[in-house]
């Protein structure tokens, strides 16, 4: 669990304990105060049942934290989210094996999800870091063209002139580069390659998607954690990893040159800046990659939940709606502590309206 979140919960527990002690000896009527005792949880307390979900590993840390917090206000609800990767999540959702799915990429015909059967619900956004492991180099800057050449294995050593040009005054070793990428179908891969296709269109040759044909001399790892592990173990390693997992693995990450020509490190502030200029489609999909703005981090990725337009069981529909509304309201307050950016207010309101469309 994120240390900031853990500290907050410890403090909350101390506060609740103190409140319980000061409440001793009060009249019975005090126990009916809204927000305390059996009334804790308000609109969510009456919910009960189980939800199964799978999908993107990119937002997994955030979803697990929200699920844990939701359990405190809806104790009779069990939610299992399995971070299988966006590709598997969409497939399992389309096969009816799960009640909702997490994805960082949009649904394609090949995903097996019937058109008109689902809705996109934006949840949070986060930077995709370019994490690296290079002894003696604690600060690194990379432009999109250089990044494209590295991940296409055209640049093979760290002292390559293209990397040196991005890092004037930095002594770079002749260490071979070990490129790490996702081996599973991944929305993180989709967004990372979409960024390279947009920001380095004359250099990037591998296209974009949940999977691409990486060079044979690169290494694949499952989920963001798998990529992080490869980078951490290889002197000269480089890979794309969400900020939360990169921090958990104690990796260093590069500053990336944005559309305004500024080298920006991945951060929640840079992600928020990237979100401000994103155009939102009618179905609530949006693309904040390579956004304009001096402070915008250019590899800012959205993530979504896929929910059904209609559930056969009305109780299941209410359960899904209850959880997603909690995520979009109270759950947004947890985002920054786990290195995710909450939705802008206007997009949050549209997402809540999207949830109201669910039938059951």
C-alpha cells in the first residue's frame, strides 16, 4: 500500500478510536447520528453481493485502493479485480466472464466485445514513465525521435550521439541498451506506441496497438511490474512503466521533450496539465497524449472502465453503479496519493451521467 495512504488510514483509525472513547457515557440517541455507527456508508451501506472484474494493470494500484476503501462503506460487497492486462480484460468482459473491465485502450472489433453492449467510464489518468537503470546517470532527457530509435533497437548503446545530443554535458557510458516492453496485450503499450506514432511520425515504424512486433533483441515482461523488474535487473535497461509501479520498484525515469520543446519529468502536475487540453469524444473516450502546454507531460495516458449498458440482474446493475459512483466521487480523493491524476470536474460529471445510463 502507498505510504501516504497507509499513514492517512492510521491517523483515521486513531481519530475514530478517540471519537469512540469520547462517546462513552453519551445517550443512546447519539448513536443514530448520520455518518456514525450502523449508518456509516450512507447510500452504499445497503448494497450487497459480489463483482468480478479484470483488465488493465496500469491503474491496478488505484483500483485496489478504491476497492479497499469501498469495503469500509459497503461491508457486504466483495469486488475482485484481476490485473490481467487490457487485452485479456476486454476479452473476458466480452465473453461475459466479468461484470466490468479495466482498459487503457479503446475497444476494437477483434476484442470480442459487441458494439452497443458497453459504455466507457473514464476513471483517472497517469503518466507512463520511461524508466531506466544506468549506473552513474541520475538525470536523463529524451526526445520522441531518440526514444523511438531506442525502442526500435536502432540505438544500441547509451553513448549514442542521439542520446548525447538530448543530454549536453552528461557523461554517458558505452553500456549496451536493454529494451523492456510488455509481452501481454496492454493498454500501456497501446498508449506508449500511440505517443511515439504521434510525436515521432517520421521515425517510429512499428505502429501502435495493445501488441506490436518488437525487435527480437528486446525483452518482454508481463504487466507493468514485469517490465519494471527487467529494467531493475539490467544495467542499461529501459522500459515504459506507470508512475506508481516505477516508484514502487525505485526506478529512475527520464524527462521527455514535449510538444512545446520542454523536457518534463512524469508527475501528477504534468499529467493534469496534459488532461486540460484533451478533447473528449461523445462516448467519453479521450486522448491526452502529446498534448500542448509547456508543463504538460507528453506520455499522459487515460484509463477507463467498461461497463455493460444493461445487466440481466437489476441487483447487479445497482451494485456496479454504486461502486463506480463511489470511485468517481470519494474515490477520486485517493488518486494523488497513489500517483494518479483525478478527472477534471467537467469530465467527472460526464462520467457520472454515463453511469446513470446503465440499465438493469
